[in-house]
C-alpha cells in the first residue's frame, strides 16, 4: 500500500515503507508475541541531551525487545521509523528480529510520536546524537554483545527518514557496525531541489506532514508531550530554522544557497567519507522523491571507503507500488546475520538486484515480480549503447504562471508508475510547451538499466530556463502508447541561457525494457506538475548537441523466473501416485486372474458350478445360491422360476455384467468374466431391449455389430432383420417404435452373428399370437441347427412347447433340471374330474387313503399325488368313498409340475 | 449338480465350426469412429454445436446493436477493446464464455456418455458384446474429449471469423495499451485455448466419474456444473486466502495473463497443476469404480 493524496495524511514520509513495517502490529504488554518464542518488551522514555554537551534534555520514547535467555550476549539492532511515523510502526519487525536473536530497540524520533523536541531533519547535533545516546544505553545492557567496553555490536535499519538516520549514525558514531537504509536520501538538498528546481509537491507534503500533529491522528495510546505553546499552525513541530527556510523557498519557488546548504549539511552526503560499515542500500524504482541516483551516490561513496555495499532496487517506492516488504525484511535480517553475528554462512544476496515486472497475474490482480541479479553494482552509466536521436531545433513557450503543467508523476498516486513497465502511459504533455527528438524504431529490444544521457543546446529569452527532460518509450503505429518509464522526469535549470548553453542531461535512472520496433523519444517540456517552474513567460529553443542518446545497460543482470510454488509440480505427481494406487488396488480377486480354459468343456455351451450371489450389502440373503447345471449343444433350455427366483441374476452373471460371489460359469470351456472374448459366442436378450433412441433400428444393429469389432460379413444382418420383421420401419428412429417392435429388434440383435449360445429372457412378452408362434419356430429352428438356446419365461405353455430341457429355480436355488418329459412325468400325479367340488371331509378321506401322498382341490378338479398306489387302485378307492368320478388322467401340464416343484413357497 | 445329458446325438456340423472357443477375429472393440457416430447423431450434440456457433454471433449482434462496450474494471477491461479487431473479438468471446459457458458442453459430453447408455439399457449389451470395460471407458473418454475440444475451439474460431468480417483483421489491442501483432496474437489465443482445455479437465473428470456412478445423465452433468458454481462462489470469498489456490475453478481466467506484452505463466501453471491433479484422481476413480461395478441397469 502506498499512500494517496486522497487519503488522510498520516505516516506520510514513511509512506509505503511504514505501512509495510506495520505488518504484525504490536501489543502493549510486557510479553508480546505468540510465535515460537516470546518476546520481552520494555517501554522506556529516555532523557537525552538536547544537544551534545547541553544540560537540557529531550524525552525520547523507546521500546526494547529481546527474546530468550538474558545470559546470552547478542548484537543489537536499532530500528528507525519513517517521517510522520513513530516507534509503533516497527513493533512487528522488531519482534521478528528479537526472535532471531537480536536485542532490538525502536524509538520515536524527535518531534514524532510521544517523543519531545523539534524536528531537525536528522540534525547531526540532535536526532543523530540521540542515536549515540541510545547506543550508550545499549552498551549498558547485560545481554548486548560488546566489541569493547561502551561499544556494543549494533546495526541500524530504517526506511526513508529512518534510513537517512541509519546512514548518518554510521557516519557520526563509529560504534555502528552495519546498516540497512531503505528508500532514503543521500543528499536531501538534491532530492528536494534537484538541479536547483524546487520539487514543490513532494516538499509541500514533506513539510506539512511535519507541521501538523501526526501523533494525535496516528496514536491514541500514547501520552507523551503534546504540541507546546511555541508551536504555531504553520511550523508545527519543525525546528524554527527549517520552517523559515521552507516558507522562503515555497514562496519564491526557487531554492536559495542557504536553503541548499542547510539541507546538505544535514544529509548523509556530508558524512560521506566517514561511513565505513557494510551497507545494504534498498531503493525504489517508482520513487520520484528519492530516486535511484540517491542510492547510487551513497553506494559509490561507501564503496570508496572500502565497506561492502549491496544495492537492491525494489519495485515500489515513495510513489507507491510493491514494497516487497517481506523479502526486504529477510534480506535485512541476513545482512545483519552476516555483519553483526559474523555468520559467514549467511547469504547476503547479490551485490546488485533489480525487481522486474513479470506481467500481471490476473487471478490475483497483482504484478508478478522477477528478480534480476548481478555480482557487482555497475552504477548508472554502465555499458552504454548509443541510440541516434533526430529532430530539428524547436522553440516552445513557458506559459505564464507555469500553467497548465505537464503531468509526469503525481506523488502518492499509487502504483501507477509501475504500470509503465506493462505498457501503460499516463503522462500528459501540452502542445507548444515541449520539444521532441525521436529515434528510429529499435531493431532489437533494449533494456535500459541506469540513467541515459544526452547533450542538448538550450537558448532562451530569459536568463534562467527551467526544463524537464523525459524519455518516452513509444509503441509503433499511429496512436501507439507512449510510456514514461516509472513516470520519472529530470528537472534542469540552465543559467545563462540567453547566450545559449550546452547541457548534459542525465535522464532519470530506470530499469525498463524497450521492445523491438518501439522508438525512444526525448521530450523537453517547460512545465511539470510536481515542480515549480518560472512564472514569467519565456520562450526556449532546444536543439540536440550531438545526436547520440547514451543508454546504459547492464547485460550481466540475469533474470530468474518468478518462482512457482513447490506444489505446482508436487500436486500432479501426488495425484498421479493416488491415481495409480486407485487403479492398482481394489481389483476384485474373483474377476482378476484368468483361469485356463477347460479342454474337456470346449463343446459344452454352458456349465455353471456352485454359482452364488448375495444381495448387495447382505451376508446371508442370496439372489442365487449354489446353482449348478450344464447345457449341452442343440438343447433349448427353459429357465423357469417365479419372480425373484434368481433367473435374471444368473443370466446377468452369465453375460459378465455382475460378479458372482462364488462359483464359476464356463461357456465353451472358457471362464466368464467382464469382457471375456468368449462372450462373443453368446447372443443375449435380457430384461428388455436397449437401443439408442435417436438412431434407426438398422443403424442400431450396424453400430452394435461394429462395436463388437468383428468383420461385417459375419453379422448375418439380413437374417437377423428377417427375424425382426420390421419392414420399412427399420429405417425409422427407434424412439418411434412400439414395445413389440423393440422387442423383436432386440431379439434380432441377440441373433447377430448367429451366436452358438443364444439367451432370450422373456422373448415372447409383448408379441401378438401370430408373432409368438413365429418366434417359437425361430427358436426351435435355431437350435435345430446345432446351436443352443436358453429361454427364460413365465409363459409356461410356450416353454413346454419350445424347450427340450428345463431348469427350474426357486429362491435362488436349483429346484429341478432335466428333459421336459422327465420333469413333467417325474411325479405320479393324477387329475380327477368330479361333478362337484369335494368338501373338506371328503378331501380328508382321500388324502388318508393308503398309497396317496396328498389330495388337493384345484380349479379343474382334484389333484392327487400318488405314493405307491396305482391309478386303478385310486379309482376303486374313490368309488368306494362314493365320490362321483367323471374323468381320471395323468396330470401332465407343466404349470402344475412347476407349481408342484416349487411347492407353496412361491405364493 | 444336475447335468442335462439328454443331448440330441445328431448334432449338425454347423455347430462345430469353432470348437476351440472364442477365437473369432475381433478387432478393437467399440472403435472410436463407431462411438463418435453413436454420439454425433444425438440431438444434444447438434444442439450444443449450434449453441457454440451461435454464441459469438449473438455477442456480435449485441455489440452491433448496443454499440461498442464501455469501460470496466480489471478483467472486464478486455471488453473495452472487444471491437478493435477480429482477434480482439475472438479473445473477448473466449473471455465471456470460458468461465461458465464452455464448461457446459464439457460437463455434458463427459457426464452424459456412460450414464445415458445405462439409462437406455444399451450399456449391458455393449458390455456383453463384449466390449471390455476399460476399453469402453477409454473409447467414451476419448470421444468426449474430442467433442469437448471441438466445442471449445469452435467459439473462438467462429468469433475470429465473425469478428474479422465485422471489425477487420488486425493486431490484438491490449486492454492495458499496446498491441500484439497478429501472428503473436494467434499463437497466444491458441495457447489460451490449450490452457482452457486443460483447466476444464477437472470438470470433465468429475462428470465422467459421476457418469459411471449414476444412471441419471442429468445427475452427472448437473453435479459437474454444480462444482463450477460452488468453486466460483468459494473463489469469491477472499477470506479463504491461499486455500482458494486449490479450488478447481480458481484459475479459470488466468489465461488472460497471456494478453499482455510479457505473458505471465505462473497463474496458468498453477491452474493446470490443480486441474490435472484433480482430473487424474477423478478419472482413476471412474475407472476403478466402473471396472468392478455390478451393471444392473
């Protein structure tokens, strides 16, 4: 999060950095944190000298964080907050560092938070001296590691205003051992008055932040000094000399020498030769307040002193964008591990690292960052490539009052500057107020890393000319997007312009990819919204002094792809393992394995042995139980049984559709299992037809046959169609068929290829009497050819007329099997025709006769089962019992045999 | 055991033509071509085909009647350049349809394929034909994949043709500014299509698995669509944070990352990873379930 002009002005100078450091927050208890290790926190207001050697004191509000045993001496870290913030912004980071084994101190700088005193903009005699006071305090702590008596091992880190105090502390106090300043200034005068041009928007924000009471807005829990009576509305908590300076410059719109000198004296650059400690410089690419060249100069100076320096260009900055706070916190921590704990194994990272946009992740809506790194920091003008610019000398106006201004950067507008790397341009130039010099389209892409430079000649009708130089990346085509990298401009003040002057323009330092085919365009304008330009109207004439734009590159920088989370690779592998496990386990034993064919049975169409199937989820309820029978070639086998006898279940097992729990089915010697090739010798019609309703009858049969994968000529389609007898209807969609038509088509499908074993389940259902007779002939004729047919039916009369053999099932078990004649004649039953039905008394007498098993009144007469007696004996006995016998004959009907076999249990 | 030994002794010679058993020359059962014809002639296939062809035309008419689309936020920004060129219109149609519309044919083709056979009772005849169960699933899966691919490809293809006719052939204007040359644009759109197909595998696999479990085609199709809806709802709950990364639908739009100067691959890599992972497990479940299933329909 950056800050916005549209939001309340809080924590301004700290900007995005402070916001980043707020992560984690803090609690106001003695023991804070709920992580792996608890953190001891001590809040204390220290009274430090107002100036070195003075008796007056100023109250500095501090917090001190440690973790773990106090017996172990450890290095200390001072964390400084940003402008407009307070020590509370740093609680989270302080706790993290404390857990990592540091003694951490945070404090509110003079003029901020609950601390007293005036804002002196890191005055070496005030704020910087305070840091020395804090180091004195740290040197007394028993758990802080000492390099020498009174000299603790200490590092200083901070962002923006706090980063500057880190640099300054290293310059003014030799006890500081390492620093990690972020997005800060090297020379505040250069930052606010670049080339003598007043950066009015940023400076205004800067000073109004300090002159309004931030603590009231940002803190409710503090009870430190409030605004004193000496504060006034315009100066707030600023020291009077700074306040006066700002008011002077803001009114004139032009810095004077005194102002420049005042700011320069208080800048780290004033102590340049004395900063000799390892320094991690983090600077923002979208930062028009403290641009990359501030860190560049810091790096050059500190390296010249012989200290290790690493430079890290983050994506964000004071203008907004991604502050990469977690990465920077980790890097800072590693830096201190290396140079405070002296842990040589700690990875301090590359000497130069640049965060580059890898494009937008539209799912999360964030810009993906990739890091490019190199082993050395090359400065801002490394490996220059020349790009030719052309354009005639151009004259343009400085509008009176400097309005309307061109727009480049608007402080705090958010991460818009970062969009420039995505090809979005937001800049506005007004016609007649600028000169343009363009290159030819680039033949190859060019990555600018650093400050491009160009020499121009400026002539004006005033002595003092203020120009703003910017380098656009212009896409091809009319109306091609014009992108101003990072929205940065370079202001320049040309004195003595009336006579004409050659000026070397250092364009803003950026890291930006210019695609092949794009042009570079140098624009010099007379106004810019963010800067103060002369109010007096003027006319400027600008021409190129030398045609080459020198574009720095850093070819050594190598980009690492944005890292993918580990699970992107791991997840599919894990899924693959799970899938393999799912497929390799859970094979049902009964269906796996391939029992060898039984050579003795190759001619036996069907043999069922011990077949058992339980109902789903039941251990002792059987659909089929221990069923065994065998069918020989040429037989027409009738499968009989009441509903629920297990006929259909048996047939489904025979087709490999359901799995037997026990037992075995062999067709022509081959064991049946799902998809067993031997099933191609079986044709089946079970439990009704199954067709694709949108296809015609003919297509259904053709496609069904092709699905079997066998040659078309084996299908015997014509014979099957003749059996179906559908006529022209065979071309119609099956959904238009009647039940009987579907039935016949299904039987025809079962007969496709003239299978050796044909299974027909209730084949005569839904057929009219002529069709029934026809079908009976078909079945009989089919078996007469030596093939085998199994018919399951409830139409007992038909079975009797059609079948040669019978298997009767009841309750899932075999009741009887054998030739029809045997079953029908298997029991001595006699049907006695009587004139009148017998009464119970007479029935009892008949049943009691010797040699009679039972007597029963049925619809046609008296059914008597004999047990030893002959029909002649029975007749004599009936006559003796005075029962009028009309007729007497053997009971031959299958239905009765069937009922007899299954007893009364089926009813 | 009873044996029906009373066999007619005068066996006609015809029966003995294949004494060794089942060694008939069976080629591959349920060939892809046969399964494709079986599915292709269905009304729902034709209706779905008509729908994917009509959608770009309906969008085109909407733009013609309603004028060029206005500005929007974030992803909708693609709409603002919808009428810039043929490739732009194709990208827009893909954007409008990839979230839900294109999921429908995929869920339909995969969810309906086995369940409808069970519903028609034709499944048992195929299995007894015999078509081995794994072979049946492989055939059906392949054909459903083919149909889904065609449906998914048709939308941008028709859109590209219609858009080019209406707005001309030109570079793909990016919503963020700039443009992709036509060659690059076509490659990017093809890549996007590939990603969309891969990201729909999870829907496909869920529908396919459900199809083997239920006999009701609507149940399988509806279940898979329900997942998309649920995924979209959960994906909108930002409080879920990183958990959403593993929602099967969360990365559905990450192909939009291709529509910028520097394409961004991370989102798509995550999306493919999540989708393929779910799909592998669900397809395995489908095969595991179906091969051991008692077919009672």
